[in-house]
């Protein structure tokens, strides 16, 4: 449990994120009354042989912090706390995805009802959902037993049935678990944690079958009635068991847990915390994406409801071939601004998969990688929109008729016209050679509509800020806004029927110092107005039958922000967005858009 922390007495904060390959440490200090990121260190993660002790990597990353900051933090292997005479830190917190993060199976009686609810609870807690077990999933009894044994999850969440309803189906799922007798992935001498969050009437029967073979915990029903969904008790218990069981079994984690002033959180769960916090405090809708080597996580808050999805097969190194397989060669090649063919594309992708830590060596390699990233992001967001349906408010109130309507229609909570802030993180976005490239990748993949702010996480510190937000809101939010987010600018994208030669938006933007930028955006055109991150008064007048965010043909005076890229005007159309099918025309358009948005330097001189 978190230790008692008095925020008023916290001046120096140490936070680490133990990733699968790298452990990152950051130092946050109170500077002139404001919390700021002052230093950052990193070291290889040491959860595997030959060290098999995660604290070694943590200590190494903190040692680098000491060297960079000139501040003594360690006394041997002990973190000095609290601060005394300018030595040590006031609190230490950490997140972790080392050892593959939290891997779960979930089960429900009906796959698109209780199964989906269990999946939402697990994803929200920061887990990778390896499989969804359901009575109606079409698999035979022995196939389900074999699947459970093969996967060896860290934890299983079992749900099903409304309170007081029939018990036979959920008991049948428990019998499958009993027969499988699953062994945990980490640790031999302990039982697999199983959370039961189903019909309370079935608790005795569930306990009879699973009490002896698993570490069984009972929490409130995820679906107590047909009209309600209650995710919080399950999510809280997943976090608790992650600490007690999964983390405790990983090499060195018991020691690390004794050092921290707040429970260690799974890295994606911590990112979700800061995304939710920002949406709530600023009363905005947010989409965040973290694109990694093996997986891509998408987070969103719409209508005050948080959703997270993991595309476990879409990434930029280990999973890069899956991106090509799922999107198809034509969808990747459509973003490449030079002549290429399938053989060249697949060779480059295969090289990246074989050597996942390499970075592009020339401009063509970079353009190819960023073309692939657009598809990885697009597909991950597509999966997210399909999953983020239904809840009218966090953890509650979804009627059975809504659920059936949405499962039939595929209606999503994600409304891009309502989106206020789009945040990207992960190497291909955060470390793009030019911020203009990150902005273009986000716009091309997510196709934001209306008025949308764009940003990237500067050095991927959202996990540390997420866990910090659970114990010190003020520090987390101040560092997030001042040091974490790199404000790229604002995208203006009118939506409506496209016609060559048609004006889709008239604009007049006050740039300050008596300067005004005014003009017309034509169908199929992109423009960039370089302006730093500051509020700018703007008058936006959509073209005939166009919508810029306030309804068809509705103009408005508003305030928009620039950024390190500026204000990006996108007249290429939406619903659907399409590129020219003719290869020569397509490349010509890509080069034109790249030039006007300053995406690549000296583009005309490059192949």
C-alpha cells in the first residue's frame, strides 16, 4: 500500500520505469515554486540472466542521475529519503513492464457481453489480454483446456452471469480452469491468481472447484445486472495481485517493492492514469498512443469514459512483419513518396525484424519506416474504435439494448470531431528526426477532424507521471504540461464533400505583433503556418456543406495554439480519406504535401 505522503513536504521526486530492455530514471524537483523534470538517466534492465535482479538496472539508472545532477541519492544500495541537507529524495515511485508486463486471460459466459466487460477491466488495469474464454466462443472443452495450459498467463479474470441469475455456465468455465490446472509463467512455488467477478450466487460452486488449485479472490460482479457494468473492483484487484504475486515472483522485485513509496504499477496502466487525469482536470477528450517494437497501445477518454486497447501484434520491430501482413502491401506503399515495389518493401521490413534495434540509415529507409508506422497506428486505432463502445460514464450504466445495438452497428464512443488532444509516444514518434514528421504520421494515421491539438511525449515519461499522479497530482500535472508534452501545434481538418477546385475552409488567424494570416484552403490541399506554442485568435469559415467542428456551414471565432510545428491545415478530406490510385499522381501528391508541411529537408533533392 502507498505510504502516507504529505504533498506539501515533497520537493524532490525520483521515479523509474523498468521496461523490457531499458530502465529509465527521472528526477523531478520543485524549482521556483513549480515542479520540473531536471535530469534523466537510463540503464539496461537486469531482470534476466546473468543478473536476474531488476534492482541492479534501477541502481545503475539512478547512478547516472547522480552523475548528471551532482546530487547524492544512493547510500550503497539504499535510496536516501527524505531529503536532508540537500542529499537524497523525498519520494521514490516506479512502474514496470519488465518480463513482458502483465499477461492475462479473461473469461465470460457470453463473449460480447461479460467476456467483453472482463477484457475491458483487464486492459484498463494495464494487462495484455492473451485470450478471451467464453461459453459461446466456438471451441470444444478440450481445446479450451489445452489453450489455458499453453498460454500460462500471470493471472485469470473470470466473470459471467448477473447476480442471482443462472450459475451453470459460469461454473462450467470454472470446471475448465480446474481441469487445466494452469501453472503461472513466473514462479514455481505459488498458485496462479484467479479473480472471480461474476454472479454472487455461484461463489460457493466456484470456490469448491478452484480454491485448492488456484489463489482465488472474489470481488463484486463486473455485470451485476444486465443494465450495468462495474469495472473498478476488478481493476483494483488486478493491480493488487500484480504487486503481491506477479511482481513478487520476478527477480529482485520484492526488494524494489520495499523501496517504493507507492505500489508499483504496470507501465500501460500508469499511462492510462495520466491520460485520465489530464482529461478530467482539463475537461477535454483525449486519445493517446504508444507505439513500441512489439505492441501498440491506444488510450482514449470520450464522454468521461476511459478505454485502452493493446494491439499485441502491431509494432515497429519485432512485430513489423505483422503490420505488413495485416495492412497489405498496397496500403503501406501508398505512403512511400518514391517508386518502390513489393520486393524492396519486404526486404527492408525483414531486415528490421531480424535486427530490431537498428535505426534507418538513409532517407529512403526513414520514409519507408514512417510509411509502415502510419499503417501500424491506423490499424491499432481501428481496433480501438471497434472496442471502445457503449459505456455512458466510467464503470456504469450501459443498457442491454445499447449493448446489442452497438454490437450490431459497430458504433464507437470515439468521435474524432469531438477530439481535443492527440498525444503520440514511442520511438518512431518521440524520436522522429523532425517534429514535422511526427505531426504528419499522427494526422495521416488518425485522420483527426475539426480542430485538434497535436503533441508527442518528449522522452516517454508518461508512465512515471501516471503513478506519480496517484500520490501527488500537482507535481504530475505540472511536469506533464511543461516537460513531458511537446506541443506540435493544431490540425484544422474540415469534413464534408470534396470537389476539385472547391474551397473547404476560409481562415483568418491572428499571429500576434500585428500579424495576421488569412486565406483559403482548397480541396486536396495541405498548408502549414509556422507559429510557436501560444494561443492565437482565429476565425474559421467552413466551405459550403463543410463542418469544422460546430456543424455544417457553421463558422466561429475561436482560439487555437501553434507549436514546434505550427498550425496544420488539412483539406484532403475525410469519410473516406483517399490517395490517388495512379502511382505517379500519388507520389506527386505525397511530395507536394511533404514540401508544404516541411516534413523532410531538401525533399526535391532526395529520391
